[in-house]
């Protein structure tokens, strides 16, 4: 029995889903609850699109809908997926402070003003160099901004890598920098997010890969959160059936749901 703690609705620049449709899908799939984590990416490069968020409207209407649609068996929480960049740390802090969110995901979507979703990120040099820089940027982001609860989709950029061998080998060639990232989130007492959207983007593992989840556990990591990163009702809770075996093989028996920014633990199956 799962919660899905990462999803987007039409408050996000890249989703057309009505919040009520996400809720009804989650209820129909038998989930225990959900957290809306719509995108706010401050200073997102304008040439790519629009990832700003009307925070007042978002929090007030999602929170009202959550109160109206939550039942004894199904809880709706309100969070944010905050897109991090080193130079916007203060602005991210102001966003997080504005409303009493349940859950903040800290994600890296932009690397040196480029988005790995688009080709120009991959055209700067070798794929390996671009991915080395991607991980280094995550470490810079979580040194600059620490008021998040879970580190979103750690090896996300690999979803868009061009070479299959590179796309599915997200750990070994980058072992030291990943150790530094995992050690930092453990030191900060943050969670590592397990994001199943990677499986819908041609990867063989969730983000991050099982070996990274295992390494996080070996280094002393205790908190994981789970999300399908759905942008449509059909994708709510997608591929969660693989998680109990995968996560127990990595050493985890519980996952965390953040309520009022505090982790509450649930058993993994
Ligand atoms: Zn994201
Ligand atoms: Zn997302």
C-alpha cells in the first residue's frame, strides 16, 4: 500500500491534468494518499518555456481541495517541487517560507542554464562530461540550499542521454561525486526520492538506480520517499509494483511520507 508523493497538475507548466482527476485516479488505484508537488523553477531559461507558479492560487486552492477530498482512507497533502540553481537559493527559501507546505522536493532541472531535456545540453561535448557536470551541479545546489525534504530524481538527466549504455549506467563512472551527494543529504537528514518516471522514459531502473539506493543505505541513509512524477492521471502510482522487492534488496523496509515537513514512516508492503 503506497502513497504517491510526487505529482503535477495543471498548475505546472508541463501538465494539463485537473487536480481532481489526479485525486480520482489515485483513489481508484487504491493508494493511501498523494502529495501534489507542482513545479516552481525560478529563473528557468525563457527560451525553453514557462515554469513559474502562481503560489498564492496554488497553495490556497490545492489546500482547499485537499481538505474537501481527503477521507478516512485517503489523504491529500500539498507540497512543491522546487527547481534548484545555486544563484537562486535565497528566492527558493522565500518560496518555501510563504506557505505551510507538507513536503518540499529539491530537484535539479537546469545545469549551467541548460536543460538536459533539450539537445543543446548534450551538444556541448561528450555525454560523460555533461553528466559529470550534472552531478557536480546537484552537489552545488544542495550546498547552496538546504530547506528541502527529499532530493528529487537524482540521476534524472540520464533519462535524456543519447547512448543506451550511458543512459543505464548512472552510478559506477560517477561513484565519488554520488558518494559526496549521498553523504551530504545524510548529513542534512534529508530523504532520497525514488522516482519511477525513469521507467516510462526508457530507463531500466527508477531514478536513482538500485545500486545508488543501495549505496545510500550503506552510507547510513534511512529516509526514502516515493513518487511516480505523474503529469497525467494514468501515470499516478505507475510502476510501484516493482518497488517492494527492489527497495528491500537495497536494505529498506519503510518509506517516508512528509506531513507538515516531518517524516512519517510506512511499511514497504
Ligand atoms: Zn523534476
Ligand atoms: Zn516532477
